[in-house]
C-alpha cells in the first residue's frame, strides 16, 4: 500500500531533499514514471512503495551496461533516470539472468501554508528482465508414422528458427523390411534406413523444398503490396526450369477478386479466375488431341435453396448438381451429374451426440456403402462398415482425432487399427501409428 505524506500548515522538507534541483530549473510538474512521486492537484503527496526482489548471490558478478535517460512530463516537470542492464550466469548450471537497475532523481513539490518548496526524491529499483538459458539449442520435433499396408516408416524432424520466424524440416523414409536386397548380396542398410530425403526451409512468405536424391529444388513465395489490394504468388522448379506466377487483385470489395496465372516460360494465354461471394469461374487455354487451342471454362457456385445449400459445379463439359439439407439429426444429400444422368443419394442420421449412421447409394450402378460411427469423448472412435463395390466389410478403432494431428492425441500418439473381411472370408489386419516427440 502507498504511504501518504499529509499536508501541514507549515512547510516541511522531506528527508533527502536538501540537494534537490530547484523547481524553476525543472519547469514545475512531476513526471509520471516509475520511482517518481505523484502529485494530484493540490492534494497530499503519495510515495509509491514497491516489493523487493530477491536475487541469487551470483548476480553480483555481473558486468553492467549503464545509460542515463532524461524524462519530462506534459506539465513541464522532469528528472533523470540511470538505467543499468547486466547479464550474468549461475556457475555450474548454465542459467542466465538479465538485470536492470533503475536509479531516478525526480523533482516534486510540497505545498502548505502558501509556501512552495522543491524536493528531490531518489528512487532505486532492481528488476530481473528474463532468464536466458546459456547455449540453448532450438527445440526439435520428431514425428514418425508407420503404415502396415505400405510397410515403410515416414519420418519428419523439424525445428523453428529465429524465434519462430522460420522452420527447418527434414523428411525421409525407412524401409526396414527391404534392407537386404540385391540377389543374395548384402544390400545397403543406410540406404534403406534413410531414403528419399527432402529438406525444407519454410517462412511465412517464402519456402524452399530440396530433393536430395534428385538434386532439385522447388522455390515458392508470395508478397502483397501495402494495403493488400494486390498480391503476388510465384513458384519455380529449378531442375525443369519451369514455374508459375500469379497476380491477385481486389475489385473494390474484398469479396470480388481477379486472379491471373501464367506459366514460366510463357506457353499460352494466362488462366483467368474471377472470385465472387457465391463461387468462382475460371477460363484457360487448353489443347485438344489435334493440338488445337481451345478455351476451357469451369466453375462452381453455391446458393441457399429450400432450407439447404444448392451447389452447381461445371468442369470439362460435365455439370454436377448437388443439394444438401442438414439439421441437428438428419443430413440428406441428393446429387445428379449431366449429361451422364448419374444419380446418387447420401443419407446421414445422428443418434445422440456419439452415434452416427452414414449411407450412400448410386442408382446407376446399384453400389452402396454404409458406415456406423461411435465416439467416446474427443480422442476415441469406433467405426464399422461395408462397401458393396469391393465386397469388403471392415471395422476400425481410432485413437486421436481422425483428421487431427499427433500433437493433440493422447501421449501425442495417433493409432488406427482396422480389420478387413472380404467375400472369401480371408481377413486382413492393418494398422497405422503416428508418434510425435518434442525434444
């Protein structure tokens, strides 16, 4: 709590005020800074008290850097502050500590009985800024994924650089089952443990992906002009000497944009894409089988219709119409493709917050599939289904979110177990596991 100095009828001089700088030289007023005395109108003076900071004994060996800064407030008052910053480390632990010592001499006034007197109030504070672990390396993130169907390990090692402004990532595959190959001769174990390495350097607006085996690099980047009205995006394949450059500009309203994309080196008219609130339309130049140049149009649009969403997608002379109705328990999605007249329907029914049934039927082929899903909390899921096209029934268990990352799964481990039973009743057991370590 602040200790208040009350005003009396006769002038008083506070302790330490004998050598104060005259008020006339400071211009009056009191700076509102740390370690100063606050004067509010003609009320009593308040001296702020602060808690003491206990520091380790080894901080006394720090070699300081000192600076002095002048201060002045809006009322014309002022003072001086000497700031000393020191860095030191604890012997045997490698922990570092930065300290700042502030010594300020400010000018205040005391009023009483019609008299005014200038006083000088020194203030001293020792503050720890932050701990700096000496010799600390960037933290590493290691991710390993194994798929029993492919039989290989997919590995990633990454770390953030420059305080998170950039990321360095190394990815490679390990095929332990194929490390002895070559017609009876001993193969190269290192080649099987470390194959197809890819090195990536990623920042917010620029990235480099380097294929070590192919000795090729893919460069990509983007930039925006001030205000964001124009955005540039480019990519380049070093080995193929090919790339693409795009320019995106807004048309007044941010919901309306025009994008022009062209291959480098130039090989035809650029592709033009018009973005609007309910969809987009693209026009590009293509070549047919006779090498004749034609203009191709494709696009997609969505609109609210009968308490649902109607979607129309046009691509390569095919039109797909899809309607989606969804509420808290039921989802119904009929669709039709023209000119093939292929009709299908998706039906989803939710039975409470943890159970859901999905069913799809294709009228033109009579193929259908069904999936039943039961969730336990956020990270556990059981699914079972049947696909008539391949005539396979299956059941799977998921640990961790199906579309999530390993860092959000329990113990940072995602697991999928699947049992497939085909028509010949020859079951197959498959699994996929993904684990992440933060070092």
